[in-house]
C-alpha cells in the first residue's frame, strides 16, 4: 500500500493525541496512491470509507497503518519448491542448520560471495532494479513515519492473479508490479534455501505471492523492529511472516569490508548478541521474522535489496 507523504502520518499522530471524540468529524483522510483511506483517531480503525469495513488499524507506537490485508501474503501463498542450486550452496556451508536453530539467523556468503549465482544473474537484477528506480517505480509511499524508515520500495508480484480472484478486504491496496525475470530467479533461489530449512526444522513455511525491492540512498535507515510482533492485547501475531530472506543487490565487494569507510555496518541484527551484516552483492540473510530484532543503519553508500517473507498458512498466523 502507498501513501503520499510522511507529513500526513505526523498529522495523524498529532490527531491521536488531540481527540477523544467519536463520530464522523473525527475521521482523518489519507491518500495512498490512487486509494483514499479513512482513519478514526479515537478507535484507530482504518476503513476505505467513513464507518466502512475495517481493513486495518493505526499503531501509534510503531507510527504506521497496519493493514489486516497484509495477510494477503498468506492467503495467496503456495507450497515451497526445491531448488537444487540453492540446496547445493547451503550444503557447502558448515553448521548452517544449528546456526539457524540456535540463533534464528543465517548469513550466507561474504565478500565476493556472488560466485554461487548463475553468471550474469547479479548484474541482471541490478539492471532490473536500476530501470525501476529510473522510472520512479520505487517510492517512499509506505505506511510508516519518516522517523521510522526512509527507504524507497516497490512490491513485486510473483505469480499472475487469477481473473476475479479476491484477496479480501484491502488486498487491492497492496499495489504490486510484475516481478522481472532475474529478480524472479533470485526469489526461486531464496525459496530453495527456505525449502531446505523447512524440511529440516518443520517450520510450516509457504511462499507468498509478493516480494519487495528496496533502495536505501545515502543516509537512509530503518529503525530497529521485528517483521512480525506478538500482540499482547489480542494474543495473536500481527501477520503471517515466519522467515525473512534478504538478497543484497550491490557490488560483490562492499567498500566497508575493505575498510574504506567506517559507517558501513549496514544491517544490524540482534540474536544472542548484535551482528553486523554488510550488504555485499550476492549475500543472503535468512532470519526468524518473529524472533529477530534488526535495523538498517545509515551509510554513505546506496544499497539495494530484494526481500521476501515466507509465511504460515492463514489459520496458523
């Protein structure tokens, strides 16, 4: 889902502090691309029209609109498919199974780690994302405050939607474009890695119908968060995400790893102790979406990444 500006969320946050009223006058209008949403500050309901069907809620602590339609990821999810190249690469690593079991985190590859990829694949993904960037397809119109994150994103549709298929309330708000071929090939590799972990650990993973491309310009960041949180009020998880997989789409030799810059610990995760992950092109990070607190730190280099969240079946979220 998209929004026009972070200022609108700042206004909404102020409205939450200033109003205790009920009724039509309290509704706050937000535009998301071609969509218009209505947020009721007192009840924090998010609807497509005043007093309409509730499709989400505003979380003032996180500073974001949380769409119930986020589980469109789960409703369209499919069984994981094996990938021989991904499995072979994983089996070349030592201790990978225990690493993920104990820490909920697995980093594959290091400097010049793109050798396991088909020749030209990393460059192909870089080209595809470069075209999307140049054409303005990536934007900062996500559902969170500018103080929380400052990246630009686009959702990529992994499979054609059947005619007349409905994702449920608000599903059409999660705008996506067709996933280009090299990006799709990378997603298949990530799916293959997830398939092996799922086979050994019985995680119950499924592949969603969308992934996300993100661009962090110089100085951009994403504050510490988990990709899935447990709601203490409802006793439910906020979405269906079980495992996060990230593929970095940068130069294979990231400058920080040769000591060129001091501020380049790009992606910091916290399992047993903080781990700094440098986004060298071809590197893959997989982690437990519910368990791992992580953040994207600002650096002086532009960074690109593909992310996919492997999910549980709808009834298990």
